[in-house]
C-alpha cells in the first residue's frame, strides 16, 4: 500500500495527505499500523471488493 501511494495513478482522486493526516494521525496510530489494520479488516470481504488478499 505504501509503495502504491507513490504511484499517481493509484487512487488518483485520493489526497495522500488525507490518508496520513485524517487517517492515521487522527486515530493516534502510525500509518503502517493503520494500513495493516485496514488490510486485515478487509480480507474477509476481499472477494466482494474484487481484490485478492
């Protein structure tokens, strides 16, 4: 995920600052920890989202 954030084509409409500031910092966690948590939480529904876990 962190590598993909550097790719301008990935989630083009998402502001990277929002992921960091409003995602992780507002929750009081490190960005990597937040990414791991969300990734694990979405694994049970990955097939519905059309992604491979």
